C-alpha cells in the first residue's frame, strides 16, 4: 500500500536506516514540554545561545527549503508531542527567547519561510491527506494552496519567492510514487518536474534558484540535483544511502546525511558537481542527521541522537 507523506520514512526527512529510530510512532521519550521535530530556517545566527535555551530538544530536522530567516532571525520549527499525537509550528528567536505558536491544528509539518519572511509554507494532514498551506508568522491568513485528495508535502520556497517546490502523488494516485513539482505561491501554474520510478521528496533550491536538490527512495535513498525546470537530474554520492540535502549559502556545497548501509547516519558535504565529497562526522552508533547551514556558511546545525547540535562546516567543534 502507498504510504502517506506523514508516514513514509519519518515524513521523508530521515535516512532509510534511521527511520525505525526516528519515527514519531515508534519513539516516545519522556519529556516535559514536548520535543522539537523540525526546524525550518537555515540560519542559526546564535547557535550556542539557541542550544542552551531550547526546551527538551529532540530530533530537530531542518527543512531544507532554500528560504532563510526573516529580518528578525526567527527560526520556525515543529514541536512534536508524541503523547498526544499533536504537532504544530512555532517560531523562536535565535537566542532562545520569544517562543510563539503559529498553528493550532495539531497536524503541521515541514515549515518553510518565504524569502521576505512574510509567510510560512507548511504541510498538514488535518483533512486526512497531505496539503500545503500558507500562514503568516503570527498565525493569521491561513490558506490551503493545494486542496486536492492526494498527498502533497515538503514545500520549499524558491529564493526569489515566485515558486514553491513540493512532492506529490497527484498525477498517479494508484501508484506508490511521489514526484517533485513546483507551483506559484497561490497554488497556480503547477508544473511536474520529475517523472520516474522513484519516490522523490524534500526538494531544496540552490541559492541562485537555478537548481533543485531532492531526495529519492528506490531500494536505497539517494540525493539528486537537477535544473529548476526538471532537466539534467543526476545522482550525488552514488555509493551512499543519502538523503536530507541542504545547499550552502553560496551554492558551492551541499550537506546531506548518509548511513553507509549500516545502522547510523553521518553527515557529509559534496560539491554540486559531485566532486570533493567529504565526511564530516563519524560517531559509531549515533545518528547525526538533518543538516542545515547557517547563513554565513561557517556552521551547520543538525540532529545528534535526539538532540540539537551545531558544528563548524568542516565538522569540528561540535556542541550539543
């Protein structure tokens, strides 16, 4: 049976080997105030302060949408309460202050800031299937921009704000396959970008908007890069089980997670042309996932065994 966006591989954002450990159904840790399930903004302007201030961080999964923080640097994330099954979007300042709830549906995932900071695109299953919504950072002006009976999810704003890339099974609802699409922010002009025998998901735009990296699932997971019109798709790091890509701010490198066909995921970087592959982390038995670059390109925030961590872009000076 075809799984939904909400159920396949921890919402298509964890590596295949890490799914069993990270899915919100199978993992129910003790907690006080919930846990952080996703971060949507690429900038961690004050990473050390954020790490010390966030309540009970666990499995933070940066949403790699290419859009960066708004002017005040707020970070959007999903707060996941496994005991109640509710997940909603919040924002917080990089210093850990000013926590603000954005949604109240109990089913909100994969937030992505618009480049001007005026909107947050996100995925919700409140009506029984995955839809993509827009909402103001204060929770107002909520609108469903997909509104169909098939799953749509993992939205990502283009750097110029004119497009939203996303994953959907809308053109082949009887299959088990999701493809990458793009649409205007009002839901119009939908264009299919991929058409293959794979599950494609989690697109992320290059900083210039000319290319899109995305994750794909066949027998193993891989990261692909294609032009923004869907042409020229090619796999990066073919020998690795890889997913969760995020572009560096200057577009020269892509960070991703890979599990080396064993039980734990590590973080890597590679150039968009497939050269200069570098493994950044190698902690035996510890899942290091969901990398997100700082706006300066000097640091990477990531998940380290259910905790939020920051390191330099060369993998040094990790802090949990």
